[in-house]
């Protein structure tokens, strides 16, 4: 997994709550043989209470190498909204944010606006491979 926007290891403010909150440039290489779809997650492990989910996207087509607008099935993030919400640590702190792409052997069976627990349960036993990218953001 790679990103021109996150190549420095630090999140650009334009892609956070301090900017336009856009998904940064993301790319991944082809998954192993048998990959049917991809699932993505953005997670903040430094948030209180075990972390904070900023984004989940399931069922990206196997021939994709980047997330595309209008594709896949979005879940409900821990802000209580559907789709992507970028980094937004408390002022005066630095948090790590981890993007993970999962190569999956099926299309995940998820209801609209699924949550983190539903996402993890659907992935169980179906992940063929995964890759992660970590970057920090400070406020």
C-alpha cells in the first residue's frame, strides 16, 4: 500500500478535519490469487477506549488498485457518519492513523451502514492478505 500524500509519514492538513477532509491518494498492488474484492479501513489506535474507526469501505472490485468514488459499501465510522472522516486528534496531541487494505476471497455480506464490529466479523476467515500504511497527524 502506498500514498503520495502520506509519503513523508505525516498527514497533510488538507485531508483532515482542519481542511477539506478528503481521502488521500491511496494505491495498492494486486492481492493474491483468489482475491474477489478489497476492503479498506482507517483506524486511529491512539484514541481513547481502544481506538477510533475513521473509515471502512468493503467490496471494492478485485481489479481496482485504489478506492474509487461511488464504489464499494461504506460503513458507519465512529463519528456516527457514513464514509470517510480524516484525522482529528485533540489539540496539542499527535496520533497515528493506520490505513489497511484487505484482499478478500468473497464479497462481504454487510448491511448498509455497518459498524466496526460488523466489518471485523465479516472479514473473519476471508482475508487472503493485507497491507497497511501508517502516518501521523498533530494539532
